C-alpha cells in the first residue's frame, strides 16, 4: 500500500474494508495530506511503504497515529 493508503486505513470513518472499495473520502484524504505535511513527507504520499527508509516509516507511523485523533500519545523512542 502507499503511504497515503496507510493513513486512510487508520481513519475512524473509512477504515480498512472501505479502502478496497475504491472510496477515499475527500475530507479524509485532505486530513491525511495535512498530517503528511506536518511530518514533512508529503512528497512521498504515493510511494509504496515498503520503499521508505526506516526514518520515513517512523514518520508514517506517527502520522497514522495522528489520523485516529488521539487525546494522548506516549512515545518511547527519541
């Protein structure tokens, strides 16, 4: 899956099953792109996640966590 798809899967309104129906809601795509911009990897949105470096994967995971709109995030890595 692409970086963008990995974030959309985390969305509370779409989720994993809807991803395969080809439906990506505009507001979810916009939110995912905002998060990618926040972590600085917007240019990789269409890149397959398996092609990312270790650091880029960590940024993707952080953005995916933010996609769920948590109240608290506890990080254990620098």
